[in-house]
């Protein structure tokens, strides 16, 4: 009986082995853990089973009518007239500072209010390295060597904006902390420091 049992096991194993080989090379076979093949969380553009509540079976819906894209800012600059100013159509690569110097100009008008706001932003984000007067003598700048003196440099709008956005040398980028309008206000204040 022992010999017959081994014979039956061998025939069953051979049958399983022979039936597992197919001619379709794209067939992945039986999935023992489907959550390893398909995401458990909802995917925005596809799902294993179509979402019956949304059009086209997708999980992500179209934006609500009247949604303002992130690239445009509705701003009101002290003059009383509201203008739609495109402050973030900015896709200059981080290593192309020369292009930024040649093409970018400050769209935020220069006035006392803008300079005041630029000073507050400068004190919040820049003064610890660059110092109160822009001489590179801030408390962090004393330890973190290589901070430039603004008074010794002539930097135009595009250069300063690009460096704030992407960083340069040992300066880290601040594009994620400071929105584009605030960056342009800081540019005005930095240029005021250069003139002093």
C-alpha cells in the first residue's frame, strides 16, 4: 500500500506540473495575494473595479467649476485696481540663472507698502543668514560660511528671484516656503539694501 500511495502522489504531482505549463506567456497564473498586485487604496485614474458613482468609472473627478488654478494670483497692489498678475509661470531650470537674469522682471510695483512687507519677509526668512543690512553677517551666516554681501554685488530682479526659488551654492531653495508674490517683495527689499 505504501508503494501505491507514493505512486498516486507522483502521478498527482506530475499532473499538476503538466497542467501548470501553458502556452500564454502573459498569463501570470493564480494570484495568491492579490493585494500585492493591485493597490488597496484608491488610485485617481484607475481601479480594479470601476467606481459606479463617478463618471467614466474613475475615482478622481474634474475640478469644481470656477476653480482658480495655482499658477495665477488675484492680487491687489495698493493702487486700488485689482489686476490678475501671473507670478508663477516660472519654469526656468534651476541651473539656468543666466536665463532668469535676462528674462525676469519684477511684476510687483515698488511702493512703501511693498517695501514694508518685503522687509518683514526678509527679516523672517533671510536675515538670520544675510544679516539686517545684507552684509552676510547674520548669526547663522557667521557659522555657515560663504554668505554674500549684497552691498558688494549688483544683482538684478531675475537673479535674486531665481536664487530665492532654487537656491545657489550653499543657500538652500526657499520656493516651498515663500510664495511668488512674497519672493518679488523680498527682491524689492534686497535691491533697496544694495543701494544703501
